[in-house]
């Protein structure tokens, strides 16, 4: 059976009435949670994880696909109408989007974001359907040493590309790696860093880490700045629609955003900050005449491009997740945990062992995306009402769900205690400008890196040179070396030039 | 040298310093690790040593950054904004109510312990109408409890209130 046939079977399975309802629930919950300020897609999925515990794998993954895209849509609404954006991928959207809303063009901003997300999401999912099986086919031949190289590359690209300072990215990564160490070593059973606590032998629950970092950490951080913060909802007048001119100004940025967002999701570039920013910079540069002058005051291109890039990026991140089992963003990391809770390990073999499930998932990404367009624009007034929930209740509700999510997975008080500790770490990270995502990636991929490392050395019987065997490993390590060496070198040269011109 | 470091920078020094200490703890824990006799190609010590080294170097790196006057900018704050002292009172109430939730959950059941933490967090964020807030907390957590336990089959600790409400509803508890 070819991949296209598989995709059709996938559609059949996703559209089966029993399954479609989960798509609907997912889209609804995803948008609902995504709209709430302070909740990004990673946290949204983390919070909704317990819900899927009692659902069949296929239905749960259909729901996740819908939640994944739903949370992104919801997030863009919040960033356009609120002066404080909820999640990192929407920061750029907020720059122009909120200005547009204040100028009375909220409807157009919401429309271009929603339709742009739909266009980008559909195109990117199509690319995903083509790229992921190919990558998986290639990855089947990759040796443990190659996987180790891939993970190390992901560590450093995620660590150094995020946040204002590289050293703080590496710091976040290493804290995550320490969290990943806790518990029994998989091969020898040696107990590490539990300090005699038997609850910790199985390690720290990943969902607890994610929920605590994103929810409790954020709540504590908001509390620490409570007196100094403000927020205003910009009212929407009229309907979420675009006129002819706005359509004309939007469609090219949508396509360019997709072209920027998708590849940067596939390679581990660490989340959606980089692609959304690149898209914004591109649109600003390409704009001409009076459109250019609107940048900074509410240019529609500045909403259309980054929103498309954001969604295409989210689809792109699913490629390495499905084909290699490697999450490259915090959100993808949560989806990985969702797979694992059903004992399904994403990776090269997934397309061979579970084709029906993967293709149902991909098909439901298409369906979810379409449902969102239908559900969101006409009902935008309903979603906006969520922004008016009084802040004390909103934050108390987020805390309640985070605590529930932390406990319910294993019915464990120890998990909750850890949630409080990790939540405080999340606060400290925000307070001291340390990015969160590298820590999540470190905690999840750290144990995997150790596993591949040990396998490689075991096969070679102690010979470390095999770590660099093969074209893939060599090129990855060369790429890493360049990534580490080039920026300081560039700065040095620039400084040298400046000195010589003085 | 410390005189050049701002108020916020001093907090960051303490933060990086404690991560430095954690890296030492990892070294120490790895050093005294019990390793089984069977012959394995890679010791379970290798990877933790690497991790501890990276953490050690990164925390020193941050200390150097701060000492050079490049303290971090907190998330969502423009670099030019003046330093703001953290609102420890609000934070304290929240940490306290979450702690209370953790302590009470398996003692008083879900509804009471979750209502207390909901109440605490909402109070910390400025909700002033105590009685109304208390009522909302109880209704909210009751709804959460029953939607999760009945519709989603997720087990949450029960106690007097849960049993009482279940009794009202007849045999569905």
C-alpha cells in the first residue's frame, strides 16, 4: 500500500463518527485552553493529558492533534486582543496584532491570523505527510551513534538559539539533564540522586515537570510581579472579516510564513520564536510604500506572516517527532509523552508498526485544522468572553488544573511535591532570564542520550571512536562546531573592522 | 567587584551559586554510586559526570556574566525598566496554599483541599469578597471532582464531603 492509500485510510478512520467527535472535543478544548491568558500549547496539552487516559489510543491521538492546533489558534486570539501575549510563539503577533486591534481593526487581524493559520497548517501538514515517512525510512538505517549525534545537536540548537543568552540556555539544558538522571539507571539499576526516597526510583514524571514549569512557574512569576502588571482587553467591533485589500496584503505573507516556519520546525531550532521573528523581519523588509510605514503601528503583514510561520512550525516539529522520536519543542515533548503513555514509541519504526495510527493522526491534523476555521471565526465573540474572566479566578483555575494534572496521572502525592519544587524552579528561571524549553528537552532526551551512548559503546566494546563513524554523525558534529565557533568569530571580525575604521 | 553588581544581580548570583552547589551534589552522588558487579561496557557514572560538568561550567559562566555587569533581564520585562522587588507576600500565600493542598489532599479528600488552594490563589491575586470566593471555590472544585471522576474515570481522593454528595445523588457514588 502506498502512502497515499494509507492517508485515505487515515481519513476514513479519523472521519468515522466515533472518532470525529473526539476531533471536535479536541478542537473545542484546545481553543478554550489556548485562549486563556498564561496558557500556551505545551501547557494546554499537558493539562489535558489526564483526560485521554481513559480513551483509546487512536481517539486520544486524534484529540491531541486537534488540541495541538486548537491551542495555537486560541493563543493568537489572546495575543491580538490582550496587551500581554500568552506564549512565546505569539509574541511577534502581538506586536502588530494588538496595535491593529487598538486601531479598530481587530476583526481583520483575527481573520488574517485564523485564515493564515489554516492555510499554513494545511500546507505544512501536507509537507509533513510527505516528509515524515521519507525521513523515517532513512532513519531506520541510522545507528545509535547517529541518534546520539542528533540528540546532542538538538540539545545545543535548542539551548543556544533560545533566550537572550547562550550560557543561560546551556544552564537550563543541564538542569533538565540533572532531572533526567534522577532514579534507577536503565541498564545497571544503580539508583541515582534519589537520596533514599523510594518514590523517586522511577524518576520524576515528565508531565509533572512540564505542567509545573509552565503553569505553577508562570503563576508564581505573575504573583511576584503582581503589583506592576496590568492588562486590558481590546474590544472587537464588527465581525472577524477582511476586505479585499486586506486579503491581497495577506496571502503572500501566509505563503512566505509557511516556507519559513516549516523547515525551522523540522530541524531542531527550538520552538517558534525564531521562525516567527524571521517571518516578521522578512515582511517588514519586503513591505513597500505606505504599507511599510504601518509597521509598528499595526501592519496586517506583520500578523499574517508570523501567524502562518507559527502554525507551519508546529506541523514541522511533528516531522522529527514522528519519524525520529525526537521532540524539538516543549509542545512536541508533551505530545511525545502522550504517545508514551500508550506504550507507543514514535520513531522510524512507527510507520511500519503502527501505520493506521500515524495516518489517522495526520488525517486528523487536516480535519482539525478545517474544524478550527469553521469553529473559530463565526464564534469569535464567544471565545473573546473568556478573556474577561477575572484574573484571580483565572489564575486560581489554572493552578487547580495544574495540581490535578500533576496528581492524576499516577495518583501520587510525591508527584505533587515535586510539582511544587519544579514550579519554584520555573519561577526562578523566569526571574533570571533562563529559557524553559531547554530544560524540558534535557529532562526528556537526557535519558535517551545516555541509552544511545551506552548502546554505541557496548557494540564497539569500549571503543569511543565509533561515536564519530559515518557521514551523518560527522556532518552533525561539524555543524555543531560551526554553530559554537562562528558567532564569536563573527563578532571578533566585526569588532576588528570597527577598530580599523576608527 | 561585588559593588558593581546591581540588586537584581545579587539575586542571580545566589541563583547561579545554588546551581553550582547542585552540580557538586551530582558529582558527590555519582562518586558514591553503588555499581553492580556484572561487567558493563559503560559505567552508570559516565553520563552523570558529564552532566555535572556541564552544569558546573554553565553556572560559573552565569556568575562571570553577572560579575561583568550583564545580569539577566526577567521574562517579559524591557531591559530599560527599573528593578522591581519581587512581591514575596503574594508569592508566599500561593506557595502556602499549594503546600496546604499537597498536605491535605489525601487527608480531607479532593474537594476541600482543592477549594482551599483555589481560594488561596484567588485571594493572593486580589479577590476580596471572601464569602463569594469561598462559595465559588467549593462549587468549582465540586464540579471538577465529579466531571473527572464520573466522566473520565480518574480516581481522586474522597472524604466526608464527597461521600455526602454521592449519598445525595443516590447510588451513583
